[in-house]
C-alpha cells in the first residue's frame, strides 16, 4: 500500500458565501458536519488498506472544515496518536489482534463495548457515524444507538464472506456464528459502500437494509502512467505472507518459468506468518540464486520495483479490492491474479490488455500467465499504461472521497430531531 495518505488536492475546501439567507445559512451549517469514524486500527500505527482509507477520509473531512472524531483501539505510546487533526479516542486498550494469522475474538469484543459506551454518552453530537463493517461489534453498537441519537449510519463493507469461507476460517460452529452476525449487520438500516462488484452483490444477497454504492478508487498516485520503459527481468510480489496470499504457490511455479525464461528473477516483498515457509521453499527448490525475499522494505524500493518489474503476481485466493494491482498497472506494469470466488482483484484485470487472470494457483497456470506477459513485452506495457490513463479517475481515491462526502451531504439535508449543528 502507498504511504501517501494525504489527499491529492490539499486546497479543496467547501466555500460558503458570507451573505446568506437564514434558510441557506442553516443549510450551510448542516454541510459543516460532525463525523465519527470507527475502525479498530489507525494509520500509520498500523498499515493496511482499510487503515489508509479511513486516514484519507478523515484528512479530507478536516480539509473541508468538518469535525472528525476517530474511535479506535490504542496502538501508540504516550499521548500522540499520529493523527493530530482529528479527535482520536482509544475506546479499547492495546491488544494483539491476530494469532497464527487469524483474528482473536477478545479485541473485537472490547472494541465493540468501547464504541457502545462512547456513543451512548456522546452519540447525539454526531451527524454521521461512518464505520467499517468489521469488526462487527463496532457496527452493531453504532446500529443499536442510531434510533436513539438519530445520526446517519454509513458502513464500509470491504468484504462480505460466504458461509463456506466463514467455516473454513473459524470452523463449522464458529463460522456459522460469524456468518449469522454478518447477516444481522447487513439487515441493520444503513448507507453502505463496497469496493468491488463482487462484494456489493453479496451484500445485496445477504438482505442489505439500505442503499449500496461501489467505490472503485483508492489510489493516490499520478493521473497518468509514466513514460514507457524496458523492464528489468524481475517478477514481483508485494504483500503479506499469509495463507490467503498463497506466496508459496508463486515460488513453486518459478522453476517452470525458468525452463522457458532463465533470465527472469523473483523478488518477494513483505512479511507474515508464512515467511519462514517461503524462505525454506526458495532453498528447497534451488532458487537461492534466482529468488530474493528481503522482507519489509521502504516505500521507495517498492515503487522502484513496481516501475521496473516485468509483471506483478498476486496469487491470492481472497482480495477485497487489490490495491497492489492498481499500483502496478499505474506504473505501466501488467499484473497476474488468480480466478476465485472470493477474489475481487480479478475485476481490475482486462484480459490481455493490462495482465492476465490465471485459472488457478497451480504452478502450471501461474507460470503460463507470467510467461505470456514476458513474451508480450513492450506491446502489453503500452496497453497497460493506456488502460490506466483511461481509468485513472475512476480508480482514484479522490473520486471515492467525492462520492462519500456527497452521500453525507445528501443524508444530512434530511432533518432529524435535535440535530447537532456547529
């Protein structure tokens, strides 16, 4: 993910005339909103796609003179949260969120109770409460108190899991409980946003109580792809080393790639619970001189690799969006993703234009897709850059933020009893 969390246009502010009728002045006050953002992590203390999304959203709201409160779990030492423009409130203590790559149940419960207590005391302050769907207990707390305080409830559904995936993740009983809670959350009245067509459709099938829109953009980079270059002979992976990302599958496929294209090298960035397995596989498959996995590196190194690689490979079984794919394509670098019922990243690929969708994560299928890109050479890089230029606005963070703020304004034009005005 990019570290450039600031909006592209820092001068985009709402401007109001000084000569206003009483009715229009009241409308302007409604447009100056108090917004409560709810997520259990806060960038830059924790780095991830959702963290960046809420940080960007909070920055944009502040730039437009709205007041932002950010409810989260403590992830920092001392009194400085790293987000001085917002009123950041830790409604839960610092806790380890994962065990063996899986979420623990105690932190979401503590977070949910913290959100409930805060909104019980201060919920009437807010015009809009905007929360991530997960962890679900924060959403349930906000939904429970919405009829009392009559704020507008906005929910981001980064992913909607199937019953099968819930049971794979938590076991038969635990998975059914998780899926049932997800359905309850979908049935609460809300204004929903998804980041892919896949999850928007699933949310509707779960019985969503409200409207849903698709936010296709989270990218903060340039609106045009850079000039065309000849790539270095490197195949790239960037991301966490967790089971869903299937990094070992890429390592296993690379000996097949080398049979046809021995000049290629493999570069793997990132860290996670499977990192040791990845390193062991590199050595056991005889790739010690061809593959490198240096772990977490600077943003500058990632950007350079994105720009110069033959292709990016993301063999994930599950992606809610696939930001790393957009980042590669924005640099004119084609991408390989893998078809799968939980993989929304396939929506970013125009087959044969900006990359390929491998039918599976088998060594044969991954190697074939990588070699197709390698053999296509300059022609595919040209079409990749052109595709990005045509879709840059749609994929931009600014476009999504515009949609969200327009939704806030539209909802807050509707009167509510005892609405809190600035």
